[in-house]
């Protein structure tokens, strides 16, 4: 209901944000007997969930950088545990929920000729090694036996593996089911955004909505994705938390030319500062193709031409050539919530009754059953089953990799953009470009800050975005004062 139609304005818990994380937390809390309001506009402007491929991917998201640090491995192990919860979670969303929501039967990861050995080969190997390490089911697939894939010859798959347990869901159908389950348990949906978090001293007392209506609660959880940052900016504790930026991305829904679709997800390893090319079946000959990733200080709601052209050319060249003749039904734009150190913000927000649940980047939907359970326990004053201490929002920036490692990753990921866009260079130019590019990146990270180094995608984007550079410098200056 809209804010003016509310019959009550006092709740046990207010959750700001009606995406998959906010609704999942609301559902768990209402089932635990709490009186909960979830806030957000029904069309979810700027959200990441609604434009996502909604892959339930754990191992398909593995990269050498993820498993190259203790913080990254902690995140991976939480994702593995989250993956085990999905069957029971869907069963709890009503009869037929799994049949209605799940759209893909497993994931096939392809290593293709268009990639770079320093990224694609190493990440493909890391995926396979982690599957073996954690004894997760998978099988190697001969590229000649791949169903549905008909790539251009120069982009053809060289290796492939199939992960039967990593499915995908229809994010729109999932949100409908979550909303229905939440309201059926007595939860309240409020069709408005929070303008500010109200507090007395260091204790939160509720929120004021954009129309001026005030709602009170002893506990407030901020789960509004990248749009959480304006609320944090108003709070005295906000400067102690890694700022949020947006991982703006473009995806498309297409009706395939011949009405066919694969049974499962087809994807490459993560590459070029993004989540890899992926195609997800959505039923009745419809496929989802995603997704680009560009770091922006502000959420975006419109797609740039370059992102659309790049995405569709990649799908045509690397997955199935006749997609070029397939009609585009919808262009989608979403914003992933990215903390400037690249890790989630999960836990107490530094004020009594304030909780933060965002910064999950590409993993929010997949992690939602586990994160909702763990955050609900903490809100209710119970010990959690999982250790979230590393991701406590009030923290120093996590430095998962050394400065030298970040420079190397930035150089390789930036260089990899060229082959995926089918560039051709004269002999020796790869070497010459490398001679100039790497030293330029080394100088740039020194200009950002003499000690602290952001993740590679923020290093790259900050060279073109003065606002991002300013945000990083100011945050790192605060960090030195605070910590």
C-alpha cells in the first residue's frame, strides 16, 4: 500500500529496500513473529535484481583473484553454503514455486578462443580446481558435443564443463513469490522510499518517507542496494563505512529466431571487469543475455549504445550466430551495489538498532537465503551460524590483494577488453602497449592514494570518473583519521 494508506505506522522492524534481499529478510522475520514493513517503489527503479540473469552460481563465479585471498575464500564458502539452501527456500515459497521460478537446468562454462590465457584460461582452471576441492559434481564436456552453441569459428569453445547443480531463476517471478509469501505471513509492503533514517542520539527510531510520513521501529535495516548510500551519508556513522558505488549493467531479453533455447545457462568465466558473457533460458524460446559492468558513483537507468552493441555482438559471436537475426524484446538496466573495497556490508551499522545488508555486488540474489537467515538472527539478538565479522559494515577497507597484484589485474583485465571486441593489432603492438599501459596504472594507483589500493575495476573506472576519484580519496583520508 502507499504511505498515505497505511493503517499503522509502528513496526518492530523496518527494511528499506524491496529487492530480493529486503524481501527475503522480511519473510524470515515475519515467520519469526516480527511485525515488519518493507519499503520501496513497486517498479524498483535502479535495482539490480530486476535486470539480473539470476544465476545461482557459486563455482561459475570463481576467479583466481577470489580464491587468491582469505577474504575471497570466506566469501566463496558462504556462497557454497547458500547454494545448498535454495531447494528448501523455494519449497517455502508456496506450491509450484520451483517449477515457476527455476528456468535453467545447470550451468555450462565455456572457455573460448576469443579470451586471453591470463584471464579466461586461469579462471577456467580455477573453477575446475575449486569444484574438485569442494567435491562438487561436474563433468568435462567435449566442445563438439555442446548443445545449442554455434559460435563463430574464431570464437569457438575450446574447453567446457557442466555444473549440474548451478541453476538460474526468473528474478521477476521470484520477487512475486517473495512478496506473496511475505504479505501472507502478515508483513506490510509500503510503496514509498525512505528519505532519511530517524534517530535520537546513537539509537535509530524509524524512517521518514519521501512524502514526509514517519514510520517508527526499534530496528531499521538498510537493504536498498546502491541507493543505500544517500541514507548513510546523513548518519553520523556513515563515514566509517566503505562507500557504495554502482556496478551499472545492461542485459537484454530476446526471442530466439528459431524458437529454441538451451536447457541450462551457458557462460564464460568472469572477464574484463565484468561477470563474463552469459545466456540464460527463460522459457518459450526466450533467452536472457548479460551483462556488462561499469562502475559509476550514481545508479543508472538508461543503457549506453556501446554497452548494447558490445553485449549483442558478444552473444552472436561467442554463443550462437543466429541470435543476430533474433528480435530484442527488452533492454534492461540494473545497478549492482558495490562497496569500494569490493566486499559485502553485512551486520550492525554502528548505531543501536541500525543494520546494513548490501554491497553484495553480483552475489546478492544467490546469497539471499543464507544472508536473510543470518541477518534475522542478529536482529533478534541471537548468535548467527556463520561468521560475518569480516564483512562488518563499520570497518577499515579490506585489502584482499597487494598493490602489485591489483596493478597486474587491472592491466590484464583492461587489455582483455580489446580481444573481446575483435581488435586487430600489428605485430609487436601488444608488447608496446603493455610497456606503456602497466607503468601508467602503477602511477595512477599512487595518485589515488599512497597506501590503500581499490579493486581493479575501481582503479580502471576512476581514471575516467573524477567523482569516483574524489570519493576514493576522501574515504581513504577518513580511513587514516578513524583507524
